[in-house]
C-alpha cells in the first residue's frame, strides 16, 4: 500500500515482529513500526535496542537485508521457540488488511491471541466502541477443509466474526466452506481487489454473479455488516464467470453478499419450487387422462365383442344395435373433442395469465431497480450530469440539447434518461440502469453517457455507438451492484 517501505525483495520465511521493552510490539512492515518511531531508531543503534521475541522472549535484533526489513534472534533461534516465521507475501497481505481496516474507521492490531492461545488472529479489527471484533486471516499455506472449519468455529465460540483471505492466483478449495475471499493487487501493482468470494444474486438469470470489489470497500462492507457470508442453495451452486475471454463454471456453496441478495435467492428458490410443483401436478393429470383413455378403450373393446356375439344371435337386432352403438360412439367422440378443446382453452388461458403476471413482475422489478439506480443521485447531481452532456455535445458536435426540467427514465433505453436535440431528434441516453439494458432496447446506434469510471465499468458490456465517461464525483453505494 502507499507509504509502506518494506521492499519486495523476498526474504523467504522470517519474523516481521518483535517486542520493544518500552514501546511494546513492533511491526517491520509499517512506516512507524506501529509505535510512532522509525526503523533507524532500532536498526544498528548503540546501545542495542531492547528487542525480544514475542513468544520465547529471547533477544532479537532489527535486520535490513536486500531492502527487506525484519527481526531475527541473536544467533540461532532456540529449538523450543514457538515463533512461526512468515513469508514476505503473507506479511504484506496482513499489512494490506491492516490498512483497509483502519481506513474503514476501525481499530486494527496484528497477531492478537487470547490468554489461552486457543486462536491467533493475523489482524484483529475492533469497532470504535469496542463492542465488535472481527478476525482477518491471511491464508497462504495449504490447509485442509476440516482444519480451517475448526479454526473458524473457535472464533465463533469466542463471539468473533472472521474472514479468510487468500492472495493466490487460483482460488483455494476452502473458499466456499468458510467465510472467505480471494484478493490480489492489480496487475500494475496498485490497489487490491476482491475477485472471488463476493457475489450478488441476479433474479432474471436465477443465479449468483461474481462481483469484483476493491478490497478497501469489501473490508468496510464486511465490518459494517453490509455484506455477510450466505450459504448458496444447492440448485444455485453452479456459477458462470468469464475470465480472459474464457467461460468458467464455478461451484460455490457460500458467498459474501448483501441481505437483499440473500432474500432474492430465497424468494427465487420458492418460485422455482412452485414451478416444479405445477409441473408435477400437470404430469399427474396427463397420466390420469391417459389411464382414463385406456380404460375407455378397453370398455369399448368389450362392447364391440358383445355386439359381435349379439350379431350372431339375431340379425334383425344387430342392425338396430349397430346403429345405436355408432350413435353412442359419435356422442362419446364428440364429448371427448369438446373436452379436449375445453382443456386446450383452459391451458391457453392459464399460460396467458401466467405470462401477464411474469411480465408485470419483470416490469415492477425493472422499475424498482431504476428507482434504486437513480436514487443514488441527488437532483443536483442529475442536473450536473445533464449539463455535462450538453456541454460535451456543444463542444464535440456543435449541437444544442434540450435540458429536461426533471428526471424521466425511459424503459426502452434500460431506464436511462433520453436527451434530445433542440430539433427533437434523440441525441443519447444518460445512465442506463445496469442489468436492464439488453440489445433489444435499441441503443446500438446511440451514445451512452455515465458520470464516472465506476459507472462505466458497470456498463462495460453495453453495445452502443459510443460510451462517454465524465469525471464527476464518485457515489459510495455504486461499488456494489
């Protein structure tokens, strides 16, 4: 993170922490060592800085090697010392989490343990009032699912929430067995982002969708309870994700997500169960109808046999009975035709009502999503966006636009706000709602305007003539869809 001076030279497995006799625990990776001093206050000073091992209490020294700062025992580490050396990657991951927690306004401390040593948190976050604690574990070394579940349960028994963080390129097997995410720095070495473990439930697709989220944002959400670990129901375990031009199918049993997404998953599951129940009832009705038809066929065969025998006994009566039988069959067939026609009419009416209900529900969800999308902006911000579009049109195309006196989202353009030229022709669409814009909306030949890069990222898949991105102020809630 910015301001951290530990070099990425890679010192293998070394201790990055020591205890100062006066100041307390020091961390080599922090600019102020976590205690308001600089590295030169403990490195190569005379007299030697009073440093000791936090576990065996043996004397330690500050060491600078290859640009990497760490602590080391005087001489060889005692065989009975329980101090676990850690890799540079593990140490840096902890420091990234430490900074993110503090940016969220919570107190953060490295390597916290209870008196009985039943657990040891890499980073412990504590709320301002001290009423809440959450452990953050940077897990780089291999660990079995039962072991990580047992460690998670120990935190739960202590009343502490926990999130496991893996910085590996490939997601570990336990990522959906416990509250966990995968987080990595950007390719340019900038801010870290969570690219696995956070998801939102998409009702229209009936599936979870992975949401790449800045680590700073995810940590704040998790600490404040805006996202929580939610179990994915079995029917929704399969998640499609496109990475590097390839489509991957993941299997996930747990996600960090919002209460809204958890509720949508439950409601979608109820809807699916109802559909399956309707299919089951329809299948039972079909089988019953087939059985009834077979019974009618058998009965008709029996009648035919009776008529054949009667025909042999009395030729005069055979003609009358044959006529009566033909009339009876015609009535039965006519009745069956009427019954089939009535069934088809009833089924068509049921389909029509169901499709109307589904369409009404889709429109309602789209309007709710539109209201939520536009409610993120104040009236002044909306006006600011319209004026920015008008200024851009004048500068780029020498076109005058009619600035609307209010917000009128249009469903046909993904609930974005259409902007017209003074001559009445449509010029472009502002802020179409993510998830509501489909190719049939007819924006392929239109210019789409968004406030900033965050909104542009959320509309990255939109097929349009041109996507214009302004540099207007960020809105905090846009980070999570």
